[in-house]
C-alpha cells in the first residue's frame, strides 16, 4: 500500500445519527481498528433554512440555525469521542450538512478514510435519518470497503468494549471479482488474529435441471456437471486458502450445495463477519454477488464487510488525481 492510499484499518469513518441503533456500529469500529487508528465520528445534519414567524419576521437565520445544529451535534458526539480516546485511539468528530449518504461519502473522501463502519438502520430526531437506505447508497457508491452492522431494535446502547469477532466468512464464486475481497479479509484476519472460512455455493442437481434448456438431457449429465462444479470449487477455494495461509492467516474451505444467500447464512454463527465483494458475475454454477450481498445485509444478523470492485477503486483514484478543469 502506497503512502497516498488510506490504510484500511488505520483511518475509519463512523457515521452516527444520535440513536442507539446507529451507535451499534461503534463496537465493531473499535474491534477492527488498528492499535494507533484514527477514528472519525460523523453526524450529517439537514441544511437549515431561515425560520420566519407569522408576518414575515425572521426569528433565526440559516447561519444561526446551522451554528446551533453543529454545536448540539458536537455535544452529542463528545462522549463517544472521549470513550474512544480513553481506549487509546485517536478520535475526533465532524459535523456535515446535506443528504446523509452524500455527506458520508464526501467526508470519507475528504478525510481520506480507508473504511466506513455504519449501522444498517437507525433513527435520529423525528426520524431524520433512516440508515437502511443510507447504508445501501453508501455501499453502492463508496470506493473504500464498508462494514455494515445490522442493528438490533432490542439491543441496548452500544457498549464501550469492542465487539467480539471470532471468525471471518468469505464467500467466493470462482470469479476474480469475488477473490478481490481476499486482501481485505487477510488484513482484517491478521489484525484480529482470527481464522477465515472460505465458502462456495454450487447449484444442486435439481437446480441445474430446472435451469436447463428444456430439451431432454440425461440425468447423468447433470450429475457430471454437479461433480465438475464441486471439483472446480474445491480447487479454487484451496488456492485462495493457500494465499491466506502464506500471509499467516488460518484458513479452511467448504463447498455447499444450494442457493448462495442461504448457503452463506448457514455457514455463519455468532461472532462471525462476512467479507465479500459487492459485485460479481453469474454463470453456470455461480451466483451474482451483488444481489446476494444485498440479501445478506438485509437478513443476516452478522455484520457484512463489502469490498468494492477494483474498477470502482481505480476510477475513484483516477478522478482524484485528475487536474481540476480550468475556470471559465
């Protein structure tokens, strides 16, 4: 990693909205952060407008309302900043104004964050922020990995201690896009000293038959396709595991038959974090990673760390390096 590239675990952005639901991202940010990490807490406020009384008399200008909103947000973020600093992290808070997802992406770029950690839903004052849709928009557009924590309605306020992460689950599908999540998984696993479980879903024979052309095909042909898909999957998983083991990370592999989202969810247990590419390609015996990732974010109780496709990261870097257009 070059000096110009933000480190994944050293510069983390945690968007909050004042709710205990959104605050459930904090223990996971602490868990994955490197020992000398810089954690930036973000509150995105709506752009204020001047408030006028009946008769047109201005009660407060937009600037006054903005200053008041910023002061209130900074006061609310201060206890979390203090907790992080007491735990040995460098921590600060920033307040931005505008649409939540746009504000998160803008601050992440300006502050050169390597990772965004946020809850999948949360509500601020008067339902101001709904983090489900915000998390979706951020994950789809972010050039850096996004760790999405599916907040639990009944959970208490986030504890000061880091979340217990015992294992990473990395789904693969045989594509280069899926394998692009491996370096991130390797870095996180090495930081936490936890094992990685590599899993791949392949279509069972009945699903292959349903996906056929409709022409008469002997059942033994589907059986052969199923066996070949399993052999290919095992070879691919073992090659990926060898790469992780060479980096000092414990890795195991497993091939399951069935729908991808169900397979991945079934491979997980409490204390796991799924690490996967946010996009992938479908094909015979494969699955579309993008749609599967969205299903897992919405339905799986374990956090999902989405790694953007390399093309998105390269495009963002190129845009950042391009000279500004001449005025006029």
